[in-house]
C-alpha cells in the first residue's frame, strides 16, 4: 500500500478548465471518498490518478514518486468501474486471471492469487460461470476480485455500486468496507451518494466545479462544514437554511423569528447570513419560534419527517423520533437547538464560525 499526493493538479480540455489546482494528501491505508454532484470533476480526478487522463499541470505522486508520465499499467493501481467491464466470453476464473497473465506471472502464482480472492469474496461456486449468468451484485464482486488479485498499491473505485438496487448497495458497501479492513490497502472511492461517503470513508473530499470545498473526516465535515455547500451536501436529509440579518448579537430571520448568537460565531452588524439547522435539531413546541405550515408528513413508524413552509416560503424539514401527532395542514411552531446551529455569510457562503 502507498500514500497518494496531489500537488496543484489541473485539468483542461482545450479552453475549458475542469479541475482547478487540487492539493491533497491521502495517507497510506486510508479509505478516501471523492463525493460531489454530477459534473464536479470527481471521476476525472480519479482517472488522472489512474493514468487514464493526462494531467494539464501539477503532480500526482504515489509513494513519493511522481507518476505524471508513467503509463496506467505501470502505476501499480487497480480500478473497479461502474460498468464492471468484464469480458462476456470468459469465465469468472478467466476474467480474474487475465490481467495477471498479461503481466507474465507464473501459472502457480496466478492460481494461488485467484483462489485466495475467490475465497475472500465468497465467489468460489461462481468461478466457471460466464458474466451473463451472474446477478449485478455477483458481477460487481468479480470486478472487485479482478482488482484484488493484482495486489495493487492503491485501489480505485469509480461509482461501483450505482447500478445496483438499494438493498444490494447497502450489502456491498459493508463488503467493500470489510475488504478494506482485511487488506489495509489505500482505497479511493468516487460516488455522488453522500450516505456511501459517510458510512465508508476515513476521509472525504467534497468537490464542486473542479474544486475541493472541504477535505477531512466524515464527522468533521458533518459537524463543522466549511461552507454552505458542504453543509447542504453532507447529511440526509439536507440541512435547512433560513435567511436573516445580524442585529445586536441576534439573527433577525426573514420569516419574523429571531435567534441569539453566541461566541462561536464572528459576525458584523448588518451582515446578511443564512442560519443552518439540521432536521433533527428542530423541535415542535410551544408559542414563539418559527411559525410554519405542515405540507406533508411521512410516518415511518420509528421516526417521522415533517415537510413545512414558513410564511415567506422557506422549506423546512423536521425529523422527529417516533410517531408524530402533527398532520398535514397544521400550523406549528419550531424551536432551534441553538447549540447545533450553523451560520454562513450569505454572499460568500463561508462559515461564520470563529474557531
């Protein structure tokens, strides 16, 4: 396993810049997830690391060695694609051994590596089948097995679970996480699903428009987002945002409510801001607070979600444990858990935290 370093990495297609000077250090053995909306550059960045895309400027270093001009096949990496990329005319065993044969590895070592990967991934009964005889989940295991037998310095995953149904995605997430614990290899995983990112990663890089908005541990991004974009992207359901203005140490919200500020925030008088609060940190309560109308209620048994609207049209989601007594069309008051609130400058989107 190896560490990965990106130094001021750029990518352009003619006059169009898609990656804008990314710097990042991924430690040896880490499971790092690149997450962001479609078109943010995460797959392009992964392909640059793999050597499948040229680097316009900057350096990619693996284990301390710059690999910009080293062909993909010689970088010691293994990639698992969204499409599985299995040879349909070959058996599972042949698919897993083909890359090793191209490396002129001995038959004995190939047999040993393939057998060990099959045992680890519990695909031994499938070895003589063709890909067309397998389910989506089984094909994804084979694609992962083909990567495992290479014993790479770094594993690269490009949205490997996006073609699977929801239940199978959950199961495969757990299998990939367990594989990481066993192999202890460096793994870089691309997804647009922030739930995958939160549940699997040691570190997350949140990308937008070719820029890393924040890089850090999952709970650090959740608890202390650097800006409004990260705050809205990380967490399910998304954070609620309410516009207001700072007056005398208080945020006067556009919806008519107010919220006192504490010394966690550095603000200036008259500053226009957005107050961020997660769905679970809003409490349906007594008079005062934010007046909302409930548009929809989702009763899930052990928990409930209320989808509400303020008098000025702001959409607010409330998460309650258990079964809610609130119904569609009800007017209720919401109170903010002040210790859990966030504050962002309206113009820049940056967090107003003072620390």
